[in-house]
């Protein structure tokens, strides 16, 4: 809930919540070893060619993403 509030504040709209992490095996290890849930938050858009040689990210999304993560820390601290 805190992440959703932070993302909405940074991007001006409700976030799209999707299940992810199945291809990142260490995520389950973190959750198991730390005994805490893991939250993955992405800011990429379709067509940004993630992990390809010509990968890119929207500068606006990058800035809003940084703002959202700062806001998330504030939300969690409350």
C-alpha cells in the first residue's frame, strides 16, 4: 500500500500491479532468508529494449521513479 501511494504521488496515476520475479531466482531466496516480502518496482516502458544492446529508459520515468522511491521511504517510515 505504501508503494502504491508513493507511485501514485510521483506519477499522478494509480500504479499497475503485476506479478513478477519468476525469472529472478534470488528474489525467493531474499524473501526466505530475510523472512520479509520482496517488492520489485519497475519504471520501464514497453519498447525500451530491457537488457538489449540498445536498451534505454525515459528520463522522465527515471526522475519520477527516483522521486517515487524517496516517497516510499517516507511512507514506510510513517
